[in-house]
C-alpha cells in the first residue's frame, strides 16, 4: 500500500479483544525510508477513564502499542529525552532498565543511540496533545499510547507512533520532524519571514529589568518611553517592544490568569493605543475562571476548571488578535502551557487540546501574526508542526541571573529545531550592574547564546545602561538581526565524546551556508575537557576550514581543520569560586577554505560573521575575492579575509543611500591584501 507522505509499505495487522474493547494494531514497514509506523485503532471506541482518575494517570496509557520489554542486561545504548516545563529537564543518560521518564511532562519523542551514533527515534505521529510514552505500572516494559485521563475515545479513533532510524542524533531527529512537517504541509520556519525573529527588540518578561518595576519612572508607560529615547540617543535601533503579563488585568500574581486583556490605567495612562509608536510582541498567560469574556456581551465558549478556564472558540482569538494588531502586535506569546495541560482542562477529551491550539493558529493566520509557545512540554513542540504560525518556542527557564539555566538549551534546541522552529533563550542583559537589581557576572555570552539558538533577541536593560557594542554585534544599523541559518544544538561530536562516561558535554554548533560554502559557529559551555573535531563535524561532506577564537579575532591565531588536521576544541571549565555565578565559555568560528585558497573570515564584529542577511554571494579567483553584501543605507561594514598567500586583509566599506531596505555593497579583495568598495 501507500500512506501519503510516508510512501509505499508492507503491513501486518492483528485484532485484539481487551475487555469490552476491540483494538486493531498494524505495523507499516516503509519500503523507501528506514521507518516503521505503528497504528492502534479502536473500531468501536472505548471508555477507559473516569472523573475520579488518579493523578498518576498522567503517566499511564489507555492501551500501548508498540510495547517493548526493557532488558536488565548491560546496555550499549544511551538515551536522549525531553521533558519538563520549558523542556528544562531534558537530558542524556544510559538506557538501562527503569531509567526513563515518561508521562505528560515528557519522554516522547525518545532518541536512542550507540557509540557510533547509529540512532533511532520513537515518537507520536498524530494526536500530539494526548500522546505519551510510559513505563509506569507495566512491569519492566516501555510503551506508547494515548494518555489514560481520556474519558472516551470515539469510534474509529486511531493512535500512531513513528519509528525512524538514521545516523547521528540531530539528523535522525530532523528526519522524524521532516515527516511531521510534510504531513501537515508546514515549511521549516524562515526567521526572516517573522518580524520579531528578524529584528532587534526590547523585552520586559521575567528576568528583565522592567519586569514588575518601573524604577526611576512614574509608571511603565513612562519607563518604556524612557527606554526608547535612551536607545535612540545611543544609536541602538529597537524595532519592537515586548509586553509581558504586568500590563493587563489578572486574577492576582504571576499565575493569576487573564481577567481582561486591557491595560491598567496606572500602568499605561494612554491605554490600549499606539502611544509607544513601535511594533509589539504581546502576551497571555493562563485564563482565569472569572475572565470577563465568558459573559455578555462576549459569550465566547470556554472550558471551565476549578480556578482557570480555557477558550475553545476561534472567535475569541480573532477578536483578541484584532485588538492587538490595532496597536501594532506582530507576535503573540502563549505562556503557561505546562500549567494549562496539567490542570485537566484539555486531557479528558482527545480533541480539546488540538482544537484549542488550532483555533489560536487559525486566528493568527487571519491576523497575519506569528506565535511563540512558552513553558512547553515536548508535546507542544510536536503539535507546532500542525500550527502554521508558530515560529519559535522557549527552550530554557526564565533568564533570572543564573547562567546554568542556559545549559539545557543545547538539548532542547535539538527537538525544537527538528520540528522546524527556532529556540528562544529568553531576554538578555548586556550590562553587569543595573539599578537596584542583582548584578550579573558575564552577560555577553547570553547574547551569543540568544543569537545562535535563533529565537527572538531582545535586550532587557535599565534605560540608558545597555551595552551598545554587545547589542550591535547582533544586527545591522537598521535593527535587522544577523543570524545563523538554524538553532545551535549539541554536536554529534559531543555525544560521541561523552558516550562511555555519560558526561553531558555542552559543545554546540550551528552555521551559515552561502554559495555552497559553510561557516561554522562553535560554542562550548562549562566543559572540563577538550573535544577533537573533524571536517565532517562541520559539514557532512567534509572540507577544509580555518578556525579562530571569536573574541580574539583572526589576529589572535588561526587553526587549520582538514582531513589530516583535526581541531581540538579547548576545555572551558567554570571558574573556581567566582564572586558571581558564571559559566566557562569559548566561542570559535570555522571559515571555509575557498577555491584558489582564499578564506573569507567574515564580519568579525558580528556574532554571525557570515549571515545570509548580509553575505549574498562571493566569487574567489586566483587574483581576487569579491563579496556581494547587503546593508542598511549609509551603514559601514567591516570584513576580513585571508589571501591565498596567507596574508590577513581587512576592508571597511560604507553602503550608499538607496530607496530599498537593502542597499548593495560590493567588496573586492586583491591577492596583495588591498581592497576596493563599489
């Protein structure tokens, strides 16, 4: 037979009787890809749950297929799982009997890999909001299925799980994600199609200087106007502002839930208007039981729980988004997703959670805005493959000053990237000490992490204290961000290096591909030992690169990376007894060796030194290297190259005034080390 996006298959089916239920289980073995689809169908439906289901039912399935025995013999596999609020407890560990976390908080998908990184991924194929993996209460078995809190399954209900095999952890995860995206027709997110992902912003969420305070100003309206003016005076091009939960009416506290999505007069005296004069990213948390939109004149449909409620009405989001776009909203952030699903609002019916997010997504299409998911469990990341306007999701805890909160991002980004999204690292400070708030030891690396992982980049400093040099390393002078092509993730080389000892090695990588060449970005965090890197760690096809440490620049030393000379990424341990919490970190650039032995080292005062939003193409010959760049009108661009004879050359060129957003700049290096601009 043939299954849509999966193609041709061979199959075998078995019909089971489980009490009063009939269950049909079918194996579909794909002919053209290393994948197996496991499908479980309930022809007559089923009524497995009850209103008094125990809390542990969040960890159990109604009926499992596939189901595997977990052996007690010595294991030769490691596992990578994603779980917890903000995916914060995602980790890799040895796959042994009983060592697995499943249930609603995570564990699906599951990646298993051996010492050579031959990998398999097992994960849901459909019904993402009610699909879990479990090894609870089943006597040493591991199974996949529908969560047991569901009260009733309709006739003909199916649950499917996909097994994908491949080489490499990241590549196998992306192969799994490719199938889910192809099934829904959603493309992988292009950051430059999203205003928030592609522009410099100012953020006010938890961890920001102006979260819960307007220190130095009479109210938050004055504070944000003060931030805007200070940035303009400093030449920092803020292109949008993010407003978190503090501006609208809530039930009380950070977790009180929305009562009314209108500003408090004491917060914004000018109200829900365009007083700030910039685009916005706006926010919702939970939905309080006393929300006004359940009552006349609104009368939207809500599911009502003990303390909170949830809109199951597309009209609600259409009207909410219309109010937001009237004042400039470009992105809407839905927060508290983990809390919402744990409150039994959408886990007793197999369709409620799917419908809720579909309604929000359909309204976002109508409003032409994008969506960010926050406080996700893994099932939300999987569901995003069906919601066209979700472009990014949070992959670590709130940025509240502890640098260790960022370490999980390298793992969480693997899942987020596999499903076609960009991973958000939350807001960043760019200065160490601001006002009355606690100091931070080394905020610069937070900016590097934020740009490399690909989510929104928004600084969050006190007005007038932002570090312009740090911020301008992320963007052009018009605020367009210069980004890698995809989210940075833990490298396969790190999984290999830590396989036997099961050490977590936080060595991440991402890249820019331009003109068939790859510039690699290598970030190490809290690494006690070095890792040997080879050409295939930068690109599957191999090649030759020149590697340099970012902060020292090319003048600080160049390292060859090719088939005969690996690059030893150095240890970067945490400093002993620091006065403030900090992480050891090291950041290296791998620049490809081009034909005629040219090397374009990049725009070394930017984090993404060869971003495709700057570098459009390049032409190396025996006598010259020509770069075709894009810049803001009047912007000065500084680039570096290595000539065929090994001479370090630099060029500084200024873009002309032009009527479009992108002004072309051509830089030509000569083999003698000179340059021309045109």
